[in-house]
C-alpha cells in the first residue's frame, strides 16, 4: 500500500474525531490543501489493473461499460486522472464540468474552493464554483488519454454562468462540437449546479430558459451529430418528482439520450436533521457562510425516488429511441444499485467514492463487487 493510501486511511480514522477544531479552521484545512492532495492521489495507479467480472458489463448506446458504476462529475475537472480510475476497474471516466472560458472558482474569507465534510453523517458540502481550465485545455488533456477497453470517456459540460446567456449558449455549442471532435464517448450536460449564479432554481427545472437552451442544443447539435455521441442531461436531486414525466418526455422529444438524477442539494433546512448532532455546528457554519451543495448519504433517498419514477415513466413510453436513466446521490454500497430491469442503467458516485477509497485504497471497485453476482 502506498504512502498516500496509508495517509488516507489514517485521515479517515482521525476525521470524525476532529469535532474540537473550529468550523472555519476545519474548512480551511480541507479546502486549501485539497487540490494539491488530489494531484498526488491521481498520480497513483493500480498495478496490475483490476478487471471487473464480465457479468457486470453493459453495452448502452453501443458503448461498452465494463461495469455500471463510475465517478460523478467534478472529480476530474480538467481531464486528469483517467488511468487512476481505469486501473481500479471503473465503469467509465467522467471529466469536467467544463465551461467555455476558464474559471477560477470561488474564494471567500481566505478559503479557496470551500469544501467540508460531515464524516459521521457520510455527507459533504462544497462551494467550489465550477473551477476548470475551459473546453480547449480540457479537450487537449483528453486527447492524451490512452483509452482502456470498457472504460469509456465522458465529459460534463455547462454553459458559462458568468456571461450573457446568448453568448454562453453559442460557446457551449462550440464546446460540444469540440468534444465531438475528440475521443469522448458521451456528454453530460450539467443543468443543475447550485454553486454558481445564473443557474435555475431547484424546483423549477422546466423554466423557460431551460427549454430555450435544450431547444437550441437539440436543433444545433443533437440533430447534426456526425457520430455516435450520446448526450445526457443532469438535474438536481432537488428536482420535484412531479416534474419528472414531463422532463423525460421533453428530453426524448428533443433527441437527448438519457437523464441523470442528480446533482447536489441546497435544501439545507430539510437535511439539517439528518446531520449528526456533533456536526451540525459545522453544517450551520458552512451553509450560512457559503451555501453550496450537499452531497452524500443524505441524497440516497431522493436519488432513489427520482430515478425510480424516471425508470417507471420511461417504461410507459413504447415508441422511442434508446434512452437511459442514471442515478447519482448517496451511492455507497452494492445495495444501492440492484441490477434489475426496473433499475437505472448506470450509477455515479462522488462522496461515497472517497469514503471507500480511504478505507480500501486502489482496490476500491474490487472490494465493492466482492461476492456480488448480478441478477440480470
Ligand atoms: C467537491 C465536489 C465537486 C463537484 N463538482 C461538480 C461538477 O463540477 N459538476 C457536476 O455536475 N457535479 C459536481 N458535483 C456533484 C457530484 O457530481 C454529484 O452529483 C453529487 O456529489 C451527488 O453524488 P454523491 O452523493 O455520490 O456525492 C460535485 C460534488 C462535489 C462533492
């Protein structure tokens, strides 16, 4: 086991015992050192590579996924770390979220890219603000990846929230064409990030700006694709269940290929009671100082509910092209991803991934699937 893996294991044991550290110092510690640590971590590789059992593999949209679980967006923002997850046996690799222009992300009270964890509650908060190098540089990084069979490449993209919407849309379309001209296998359109100004509020996913954007993308990109390049749309885990049927009908009608539920939550009051009492002071500090998005265990129920409604609605639509539901939010065990015909097709994880990584190191997917045999 490498030094970095040992460090993660030790930190995992220590983290829940840090409740005496002030919330601002704790947040500073976890935010300001995070990028440097991740750079070190992502330079590691499993040797030899772990290959999941062929019984776990899936072919969706004509693309081979060696198993159905992989990282959620935001983990490899700039197209780094492909070998890191491919060597672990990830089902795919998702880069981004990428925007047309580079973004520095959020900085406040001397804290760069604010992030904190509530380890006893298996939950985290972040207010990073979509930091990334921009489409061009990320496209360049992706071009250097040596693809591994069964671990396709996805890119999460978003319109740049800081610029006027017409220009942002034009630049988003340019980005989509840029990634079409790359070895990217699928695209995830991020319509749900709460950490940047200008995105839709969580309970109004079918607002007119969303429909406008989707129409433009459908007309000027989806119908003109020159190769197999599925585009899925990711919404918040705060999406209202009542909107899902309409949302799915709209996406299918526009020619999208899937939907992901979903992104982080901003329902701070609703989830406060699910946070361990000893971590609530840190929760209050973070949500009141930065806001940001909540991730991890607290999203398990919403992602389960939203993806189930989506799968059930999809089954009622008979005359349609291939379309898949992806579940993200609170995935941290094989029990969260039963592979039956009523299940989502794919799963993504972020908070649970790091939880498992700190316990099991690079053997993360091997450990995850140990003793598991899929039902279909
Ligand atoms: C630190 C951090 C950064 C994230 N960055 C992005 C991002 O750039 N784009 C995006 O669509 N989602 C982003 N997310 C949301 C995750 O992709 C995922 O939807 C969310 O964390 C719920 O999954 P989880 O409960 O497994 O963590 C981020 C989450 C975290 C914790």
